[in-house]
């Protein structure tokens, strides 16, 4: 088994606009105004759909089927021994062609109790092109206040509850489960998340989605809003969520490690990617990875059985992995 270069995997007709920045990053000429996400090496489907979002390998198999057939080769003996064929990771390129709505994602416990899913949805972002993001409540609130704002679709007040943060390339944003957030227009990022498509939408006016029907995950807002963190964060706490990523090594804070990992690997001559299942994204320059010469915008799927990989050239790569078993 060896690393596989992956083409775009962009589900069509998402509820918000975007996609041109992904096309530019990947060097693609084709574009669509509602393809703002590229699901890289995905074994996850869009919520409620049979196969949209899944990655298909060059041999025609779905990645999910290949991993289920041989989890040890793909994920390693320790991972497979603990979690079987559950990859426990979803990686996306995301281009916010418009500001995303204020929303949150449930914690594992909430998802297990109410949604019968294997995971909730923690997520974190590595910023490729900067702008504004909104993350975390500025003050304590409660579900009664949030429910009123949802019922009125009072987007300015909802957004005003959140910390507004300017981000630039190389910044990292950690979004714990339940944390309210919204990505601002113009931001391009690499997103790591738990492998579920679960969103509690607090606003939807101006978006191509019936939030009143689907924004509560079929639970009703009285239940769904219980999955939202209502504790405010002081300004001096925000450094735990939004920060410049270290120049090399782990890009996200330690709190994210139980969900996923992202390593930043600058390359100036020779470097190495340790053995293990990974999604590798080249974000700068031109490098050779395991004998394959690739340039910025390339994404690679690395099975555990490929072993350690030598990297040479001049550039930078991001290495996304599931949590350590």
C-alpha cells in the first residue's frame, strides 16, 4: 500500500455559498457556487444521505468499504484493536463564500443519548486564508434566551453574543463540542472534525436551508439547545481557542488530542512523516512525499501500511490524524 493522491470530493448544493478559493488552492478550473466543502479521505456521509460525501478510491471502491475490509492495513493494529474500522476523523477544505450561520455541534454524550450516533462533533480549523471568525459566548446566557433569539431569527443579536476574532494564515481555532461559532465570509481553512455531520442551527435566514425543520436534528429546539454550551468565556480565555499555530509540530491545543491531531511540517531539504493513517495536505511549495512529487493544493491519503514516508523539497505540509489509540 502506498499514499494515494486524492482529487476533489465536493458535495454539490450545500446550503451556503463558496468554492472558488478551494478551486484556486487546488489549481482547478472548474467551480460551482455551492460547493464550499471538499471532504478529503472521507468515510462519512452528509447527514441523512446514503453516499454523498464519501471518498471513492482510484480502483472504484469506497474508502469506507476498503477500510472495513482491512482495518489493520489502513489504520494500524492498535487503532483497529480499539476502534475497529471506525476512522474517527473527517477532514475538509472549507471556503466560506458567505458568513456561515451561528451554530453548534453536540458532544459525544448528547449524540449518544439523543441521536444514536457513535460520535458528537468536535472540530478545529487551520486557517489558510484569513478573515473574521466568531467563536464562544462573550457572557453567560441560557437556553431560554437562545430559544427566543432562534424563534425571532435575530441574527444580529445572535452574532453579537459571540467573540469576534480576526484570524490569519497559520492560525488555529479549536471549537469544542457545544461551542457556538460562525465562520466569516472569505475564510479558507482546513477543518478536522469527528466523523459526523451534525449541526444545531440557531439561524438560517438568508441560507438555502429550512432551519426550522432540520436545524434541531429532529429533536425540537427545546431538546437540541440543551446540547449548546451556554457558559460565557472571558476575553483572556480566548487564547485557548484562537491562537497562532506553532511553526512545527502539533497545531492544535492539547484539548483536541482526544478527538484528532494535526501536525505542521515545514520542509526545507529532508523531513519525515511517521507511519500511521493520515490525510496529508500540501499547503506551500513543491515536495516529494514517498517518491511522489506534489505541489501546493495536493491532498494525499496515507494508509498505515505505507509505513514512514520521506519528504524532500521546499514547502510545508499538514498531517491530519485520528486520535492516538
